[in-house]
C-alpha cells in the first residue's frame, strides 16, 4: 500500500535560506514518523537559472507546485498570518486547488482559536486601515480562524485546523482517507 502523500503548503518557503531546507526536512521527517510522505515545494527540483525572465521562472514554480498538489492526497497548510493579517496568497491558492481536486485539507496556526474578526480588530494597524479603506468597512464575523472560504473548504474535506503541524498529522493518522 502506498503511503499518503502530503503537500506542505505555507509561507515557509520564504524562510531564511539557511533555515528553509532544514525546516522542510523536519516536516518531512514528522510525516515519515506517521507513515506519510511529505512533498515540499522544493521537491520540484527546478533549475530556475535556465529560465531567462522572472515571469518564466514564476511560471515554472507555479507549474511545479501545481503538479505537486495534483500528486498529493492531502494539502497541509501553514495558516500563520503572513506579512499582514491573513494567510499567504499562494497558500490560499494551494488550499483552493486542493479543494477543487478533492484532496483532504488541513490547516495549522497558533491562532487557530482566534477568529479572523478578533485578529482583525487586534491588528495594530486596524484603525488606520479602516480610516483609509472606508470602501470595505465590514469584517467577516463567522468565527473561523481564516476566511470562511478557506476554513469551510478545510472542514468540508474532512480535515480541520489545529495549533500545530503535528496535531494535523495526528488527526490524519486517526482519520485515514
């Protein structure tokens, strides 16, 4: 029987160069401890130097990551707020792609018990943003830790959002595909 393949989504790819590969190796080792196979965005083995323009490099990364999402059984996403109050855009796309492909989805963040509404109102720049951006004064009030489209996709897939990556692995091990 083939092991479950987990795509490791999240802004982790933007970690410092000396930390990013050891971090993904650590996540892959945790997956292996549970009998799963972790797939990192770096498993694309892309030689970006062969692409002459930034757009071509970007397209290669997109196609490689999309292929990994297609190959996996599960998308496990780091939902930590990234460079602002919300989930990384690329991570959100990977969750959406996983949902469209019928994958089991998981999210993890230390803020899993805090609603997006609470986090928005606690954001240091909230008042300044609301004064400048009067066109969009409403705040999502559904009680999920991320935008409802992400949180509901995760829940509908049979996954959930937890405080840690390992909590996600534990849930998956107790609730097989």
